[in-house]
């Protein structure tokens, strides 16, 4: 099972809807820090300017938000990152010298009501 499929299979409908709405409205901005076959990591900033560290693996997702930390569930920040990964599957990091610098991707614009996500 892929990282994205596993993450989206574990999220409840309410948090899935919040993740989709936040990503589509541009309320979330995502800065990828790692993108490999085994792991996707990023900082997910919400509309209030708070930024959370999110990591998705084939086994589980990790998010630094209070809800995820206390309840141990997959929440909207992980959902938004998984959907972002579907939308931008070939995102890479570039190397400058010895440090790896993340590429900052643009925010996702609003979509049409007839738009559907495809994996």
C-alpha cells in the first residue's frame, strides 16, 4: 500500500473534508522537506499562521498538532499533505553544496465543483 493510500484510508470523513477544503481554499501552505518512496515530510501551515511538522510513511502518519498528538489519529494536516502529494507527484529537492534545500511549492488554488481527485 502506498504512503498516500495508507494515509487517506485511515482518516475519517470529517477530517478528510477539512483537509480538502483547507488545501483547495489556499488556507494551507505546504513546504516539503523530504520526498522519497518511503517517506514524505513537510511543514503544513494553516490559515492562522501556525506550522506543523507532518511525516507520512507506509505504516502511519505523524503530525505535531495537538489533536494528532493527544488522540493519535490521522488529521487534516496529514490529509492535506497526502492530497498535495497526489497533486504534485514529481516534487524533488535540489542540492546546493552539502545541504539539501526544500523546494517551496505554490499554494493550490480553488478548484471547480466538478473536479475529482485521482490517484
